[in-house]
C-alpha cells in the first residue's frame, strides 16, 4: 500500500507561542487551545485557564482522574469530527486518546470511523481512518516500511598467504551521539519512548533539571547504542 503521510507535523501550533500557556493565544490544529506549563489536576488547570472543569474535561475527552501533563496541548474549543489528513499509522505506546488529541478529532468519532473501542485493540502499524468511516466487515490494514533489497557479495578470490602482524590492542570507542530537534507537542516522555531510552537518561545527557522544561526547536543529544 502507498505510504501514509508522516504525523510529525501534528499537532499544528499557530499563534503567539510565547504565551501558549494562556487562553486565546494559540491555535492547536486550527482550534483554540492552550499548553500546560506544568503538571496539575484537571480541577486546578481548568481554574487557572478560566474554564469550567466539566467543560474542559468534555472538550478533551478526559477521564476526571486524568493528570494534566507538562508541555502537552489541550483544547478549549470543541474538537472536530474528522482530521485534516486522511489516515494515521499507529506507533508503539500510542492510545486512541493521544491520537485524537494529536489531530483534534473527537475520541468518539475516531473510534466510530475505525470500529475500534479499546486501546488493547491497537497494534503498531495499524492505519486508522481520520476522515472517512471504515466499511463494515473490513479489517484495519497494517503498514510496514519496505525492507531494503540485500544482494549477496561475489565469492572471494584466493589470496596469497601473508604473515599476519601481531594483534593490536583495541582502544575503546567513544560514545556516539545523534541529535533530536523538539517539535510542537513533544515531551521528554514521548521523545524517550521514540528512541527507547529513559527520561532520566535523556535529562542527564542534556542537563535538564527537575522541572522537565524543553522548548520547541531545542536540540537534544541522544546516545546511539
């Protein structure tokens, strides 16, 4: 099947991002939203941004016991019945709720379009519909990256014997690093899951304190095993 579009650009954040933690400053997927400046309960967070807790919970499809996650984006306007893009490929660790928040689609609409009700039914690689409902009786397709074609090397030719030099002591290699640029909506937890490392390891490598603060465009060092 044709590769679905990447989800890296979602959620789309526009507006006055320097005041993202205040209401009516940014749009999240073209809907009014706000970014959590810290971890909090739904009660204290909704009071902080000036919106009734019950309405805030409903707008974001949240259970009442859910904690607000630092750096995450939340909606202060009702989400839509469909997303801007047609499909999403499920990644490890995602839930129906996180996918609905990523694209600004109501959780009930996402479940209905794909005839799926529980997170336990999700599998990495599943291609979920975000616009059109899936036809009754059809299975959810799975997408996997095409494997590269490996060609066998030519058979070795006979080589004359040469005296081998004594083995040299192998010096330990220095650790190798790569870098990740923080995108809108990403947190230390989501980045650590992406690279298969712990949040503490990520914080130590980048000198991040206990407040867990990262900013859009910040480059984080990632240890390559």
